C-alpha cells in the first residue's frame, strides 16, 4: 500500500514544461489567488462561532453535497488512485470501490443522527450522555491524530505536483513546497473558517469533475471510444499482460497480501463514517433531512468521479507506460498530470496548458481538503479541549475562536514537518491509514453512543484510546514505516507486523474495547439521557 520504490528519482522536466513554465506558473498563481479571494470574502461574513465552525448552518443540501464531495475527492482520489490503477491495474481500482461503498455506511448509519444530536464536533455527541471532560479530551485527541494522518497524504501529493510543474528535483525544493501548502492552509482556515472552506470546496469540486470529464473524453477519443481496446493496450504496455486486468497483481500473491487487502477494504468502507472532516460537514446544513440529501448528492457526484478514475488510470498505463510514470514519481502520484500533458500534446502549448490546468485543479483540491481537515482538528481542539475541558465551559465565543486559530497554526506546523518526511509515499496509501485510524477509534464510539443503551464513559475512553493506540502502534511497526524500499525509513528495519494496513486487527479491537469497558464499568448508564438522545437523533427534536 505504498510506493513502488523509494529512490529519489531525478525528475526530468520535459522540454515543453521548461519552455512553457511562465504560462504554467501564471495559471497556477491565478487559481491560488482566486481561492484566497473567495476565502477573504467569506471571512468577512464570519462573525460568530457558529459561522466559524458550521458556516452559520446556511448551506443547502446541494451546496453541502458538492462541498462534501469536494472534501472527499482529495489528492488521494485524483493523484493516488490514478497512479495506483496505472501501476497495478485491477488492484489499484479497488481503492475507488472502497472509497465509494464507504458512503453507504455514512448515509445509513451516521449522517442524520449525527446532524440531529451534535452542534459542531464529534465530542458534542459523545458528551451528551457521558462525563464531559474525559470524553471530550479523547474525542479531541482522536480527531487531531486522524486529521494529521490524512494531512500527510495531501502534503505529499502537493510536493509531487508542484515539483513536477516547476522541474524541482532537489529534496530542499520539495520540502519548501510542502511548507508553502502549510502556510496557505493556515491562511484559509484562520481567515475564512467553515464558510470560506466550504465555498473553496464547492468551486474545486466543479473544477475537478470538469477536468476529469475532459481528460476521460480525450482518453476514450484516442481509442475511438472502444473501452476493451483501451484496457487491452494498457495490459500490453504494463508488462504484466492479462494479469494487469485481473485481481492479484498487488494483493493476492501471498497469504499476507490477501489479508492486507481485506484489512484495506474494511478500513476504507468503515473509515469514512469516522472521518472528522466529513462528520463536521453534516453540521453546516439547517436540518437532518438536508444532511441526508447532501449525502445523496455526494454519492452521485463522487460515483461519477470514481468511474472516471478508471479511464484516467488505464489511460495513463496505455498511453504513457509504467516506466515513465515511475521515473517522475516512484509511487505513481504524477500519472494524472503526465496524462494531461500527453493528451494536450507533449511539447505544445496545448499540452502545457492542459498540464497546468489539471495540476492547478489538483493543487486547489489539496488546499481545499487540507483546509477542511485543519478546520476539523482546530475546532475540536478549541470547542472540546479548550472551551469545555481547560476552561470548563466558561470560555467566551471570542476566546474559543482565538484558540481555534492558534490551534490551526500549531497543526499546520506539525503537518509541514511530517509531510516533508512522507513526500515519497503513495498518497492513496497514506489516506487508507487515516481511514484505518478513524474506523478503529471514532466509528465504534459514535455507533455505540447513538445505538447502545448500556454504553458508558469508560467504554468510550477504552474504545477511542484503544483503537487509536493499536492502529498507530501497528502502523509504526509495519512495512509502511520501515523494512522495504518503499517505506518511510527504507534503511532500517523494525517492522514485525506484516500488514501495511492495521484495520483487520485494530477495528475489531476498537469495538471489543468499547463493549468490554462498558460491561466492566461500575458507572450506571443514564437511561433518561439515552432516551433523550435517541429521540433527538431520530427525529431532530431540539437539534441546534
């Protein structure tokens, strides 16, 4: 679930890219300036905590659906999946399936009850029937850890993308790019809050769908709209022949890789319903009905997009070939931009323009997702940890928002440092780790809280901390961090856990600990509070 090699390849900027670099940089700057302008405009309308955290709950179901899909179609979706399909064929496509099916869990189990029973964060839902301070602390810690894992992936994607465009080959240059993304993300959140972030996500979702649609059309046009011709050429050029179109190229060679695949699948399908930056999006709409409708819109938009990633991934394999893809980036993260340049015509202005537009859209994608993640973790820190734990509910709205802005700066600095280290790992792989941590720590607690009468504070704490600690611990001792050419630290080997994704062990453990903690707890669950929460979550009575 990570890069194919960890060497630092010299990125050979194509002559066309060098020639047209001023044009590429100009287009890029226009995109960034436009999104910053939207943020400043929205920031002027952000007056209260409700505006900062939940966009004043003024967004319609369609607008929120567009923003949710903008939040979800991250650098991993666009760059990571296209790269994974281009290098591993059928097995790369499994990411698309997992990311999409995950929405059904979010829709059926979480979207509506969550919108009805919380105000701004996951901690609100848990604290409703549990002891406030320990549960809010746990929810805040978990939100920040999951967000940082997800941020790593976006930062790695940004580094690859801008390095490719500007022809930067040195590590220092790539680290500076990661730092630039961090600074922009801090600006987006501190100035625009949820309103700015939501508008940027909506604009970006439209641009991303339009860009993917254009490239899909051009790829199919190259093959006279004959899909089997496209797949046949991709298989032939991949060097794997028919095996490229069958399961088992990445997962399936050994028993361990089959288990790894099951682990990945579970993490992807269950992780979405526990991702903090997706959960807080349900609070930006006025009613639970709108929350449910916005998920329906998101499923439609995201489904269409993931169908297009098939054309982009197999198109890159057929038209460019795996060797050239790996030469630009060993994990395949540059496959989509390379395909854009090829389709526009390598060495022509058309190629340079298409490369610049697609890369700028991908960069806008990264910035929007990064802003959403940072907002989720800074709101959780300010609302759960600062206002309710440190200040014991006595903080004013102004103080809470100031704490959120400072938290944004701190989270930005941490993710810049970690993003610089993770710059050569496959972004889809890094995102799947975030999904595993979210599914292990957050999902059991949310589901037990909403649907199990006997759930106690101790159960919630065991579930969050146990799921969080086990998933992070297993990742640290897995091949993602050490022991393989594609690891974060390839020169050392302390990997004793064979799977690259911890979900198979840590998700059942999170559920088990939640149950066990509640059963052995001496605390008597508050039946009245549960009955209140049940009515509120199912009907919306008394929802904010």
